């Protein structure tokens, strides 16, 4: 039997230590900024496993193309140019917070593919197609050409724009809700770097695991080293909680997932707090979202993260049984329910909140994957309101 609280990770927060002086904040570097006190820390308390008044909520891809206000800013800008412009990135991050009063967290507007860029790869965002790498990794010899941490890849320099965006966004949020940072998981990034974009079968990336297992491990390790530093520096810059997106975990069998993904996810959850301690920074709650890896839930509950994100293939009550109080669970409505109208949304939300035991402990409301571009913003608002209602009951 697992003791409910024994395996929980202790988290400190900056609620009491925050200091704020708006007149100097814009002039000082991210690492020296101080911030206003937090007025809504629901998600941080839920991540620690505390009993809360109602489950906190946020939505993956909440800052994005389903919002007309996003398209207004997007017009005339390249996607990665927007990521690299802190004023624009912070404006987009705040859009869903300003629209929906029910949201309990903001997630920084950026992308998982900024890590491959920092390692020297060119990544473009092609309209209506998604990410494209003109020169993907073809053979293990190409790995040697990548910039590694401390060997050509200076995270603070290459990704300084993300840190500036985080710091600026924390200021603009003025303590309304916590700000989340994120990274792509090593396996998901490796898959993009080899495929050169999205893929239906991931044949190239997966065949690397079988043809070149050692080179694959080396690549995954190089990505992990950058990822750890990047995530720790996001916290220094103002991220109050962080999520690791392993969007393509479900492409792997349990054996390959354990060897080529989970081991690096574990490294990240272990090394980020260590790095934060070195930097004199308190740890923050960490979430892992390994989409499609339903078979790995047991292992993920023991992988050093405070929160485990679930896609819609999990039954909430079953997942809760497996987690057994070890972690907080996040998710998991199929985003496509949002196309089904109010009655369908109402029914699904009620069922899911009940499945998560009413939601007042060990639960964070989210979708099972990102909100898609065709969703009516009013329907997402209805989803949030219903969660508020059922979660407060
Ligand atoms: O969640 C948020 O609102 C924060 C911002 C965010 C974006 N991407 C903005 C974005 C986050 C957290 C991501 C993560 C991300 N990016 C993931 C992991 C999450 C997931 O969905 O599995 C992945 C796999 C990527 C890579 C990526 N970026 C893809 C595949 C695409 C194309 C998406 C598509 O549906 O066509 C992007 C582009 C992207 N990232 C957009 C946004 C708002 C749309 C870009 C545009 O305006 O053209």
C-alpha cells in the first residue's frame, strides 16, 4: 500500500517572499526581478495535494488559434517572431486570462520547438501545415553537428527571449493567477528533429531507436541537458509551475517508452530541483503529460512529478485508483466534446468531475489534449463554468 502523503514531494512557493516594485521591473534582468503577491494559488495548492475549495483549471493551448483576438495579433507576424518578441508573447499569454474569469493559470506563449532551435536547427512554422525543419537529422553523424549545453548552446543567450517574456508576463499578471512554463520532452523533440515535422507513423524517428540505439540515447541526453537548464531558468525568470509535454509518448511500446522516454523524464524531475537549489531558487510543482502512454500511468505516478496529465483514453476513476494519492491528476476531457454543444459538454464535465472524486483533492481540470482551432470560444467558456459549478458542489 502506498502511503498517501509519504511519497509527495514537498514544494515551497514564493507567496510570502515576493516583493514588487513596478517602476524598476522592466529595467532589470529576469534573474533579478521580484513579483507581486499571488491572489489565486489554487493550482499550486492542488498540485501539492492539498484539499481545495474547487479544482483549479487551465487548458492546454488556451492561448491560440480558436481565439479571434489571437488572430488579430497573429496577422502580419511569423509565429516564431511572435515567440521571440516578449511584448507580443505576453499579450497572447494574457488573452485567455482576460477573456475567462474561471481560469486559474496562464501558460507562457512559446513552443516546444525552441529547444531544437537553441541547439542550432532551423524550424519554420508553415501556415496550415505546422512545424517544418528544412534540414532534419538524417544520420547519427548529424547529432555531432548540434550545439550542446555549454558547447555552443548558451541557454540564457539563445532562449533569453523566453525568460524575458516570462518576467514581463509575471508583471502584467500582477498576481492574478500563477504563470506556467513548459518544455517538450526529449523523445517528442527527438521525433520532430528526425522527422522534420509532424508524422502519421514516425517511421524515421522510431527506426533510429532500433538501428542506432546508442546514438539515440546520446541525442536524448543532449536534449535533456538543454531541457533541464531551460526549465530551471524559466523558474528563475518567473514560471511558478512547469509542464513537460511528451506529445508523442503514445507512439512507443511500453519497453521503448521506459528506455527512451521515461528515463529522461525522470532525469528532468530530479535534476531541475537540483539545478534550482544551485541557483538559490525554490522548487516549483512539476507536471508530466505523456500523451497516449496510458500503459505507463503507474510508472509516471512514481517518476518524481507532482502532477500527471491524462489524455481522454483514461477512465478518471480508474486513474485515480492507480494514482492512489501519490500525485495530482490533470485532464482529461476529449477536446472534441467542445464541438458537441452545451448538453454534451455538461454531461462530460459532470461525469469527469465525479470520476475524479468531486475534484477537491488531487485534481486539476484540463482537456485531454490542446484545444483545437475550430472551437467556439463560448463553448470553452461554458466548459470552464460547468467545471466551476460541479467542482464547487
Ligand atoms: O498552451 C498554450 O496556449 C501555450 C503555448 C503553446 C504552443 N505550443 C503555441 C502554439 C504550447 C504549450 C505549445 C506546445 C507544443 N507545440 C506541443 C505540445 C503540446 C501538444 O499539442 O501536444 C507541440 C507538439 C508543439 C509543436 C507545434 N507547434 C505544432 C505541432 C504546431 C502546429 C499546431 C497545429 O495544430 O497546426 C505548433 C504551432 C503552435 N504552437 C501554434 C500555437 C498557438 C499555432 C501557430 C499558428 O498560429 O500558426
